[in-house]
């Protein structure tokens, strides 16, 4: 089982919690994440594929 987070190029990405059987399946799901503003990386270990994603916060709204 992969770690819940992983560093890629010095940036922290979080695992989406799912295993993908093929690289094509992982790429399809990663594409959907990308369309929603996430940056993604696909990592493969022992024939299984994992998606890690991150999204930078652009603006913080504080109400009070």
C-alpha cells in the first residue's frame, strides 16, 4: 500500500486512496482531477497505479 502523501519535485501530493489496474485507467481519472484544477502525478508500484494530487489555495476568505 502506498503512503498517504508523497513528494514530487519538492511539492507534497496526497494519494486519492484508490488503486488503478492500468496506466490508462489512472490517466483517465487524473485527467478529471486536472479539469477540476488539481495538479496530479501517477506513481506505479508492483503493477498497480496510484494517483497523487494537490491543489494550491489561491485565496482565503475569513468571515467573522
